[in-house]
C-alpha cells in the first residue's frame, strides 16, 4: 500500500482534516501511519470513529486548516469523538 508510512514508536492517534474540498483521515499506530481521503466529511468522520474504536482511543483529533500569509498551517483542535 503506497499510503502506509513506517514510523518509530509513535503514540496511536486518529486525525481528521478538511482541505481543498477533500477530507483526510490519518491513522497513526505504533509502527505505521496510514492516510485515507474522502469526498464527504460524514464518510471521513465515520471511518475515523471506527479507527478510534479499533485502536481503543478516547478521542479523534480534528485539525483545522488556517490560511495565514499565504501559508497553510494546521491548528489542532482536540475533540471528544468526532462530533
């Protein structure tokens, strides 16, 4: 799978971010990072929630994209579940 990136000793988490009309879910596990993209926010949130349950996590991290001085930056917004 081309969207699986091996990493070392990361803390598991699930992130969701919307950018350019696309929703991306990033699943970080102990030894790998996987990303999936979705056209609909509801599909992305549903997938993220399923991954949160699978990994026994308390929350999904929602990333909000901000446009500042022509640079795209992400601000982390912690949320319980996907709501």
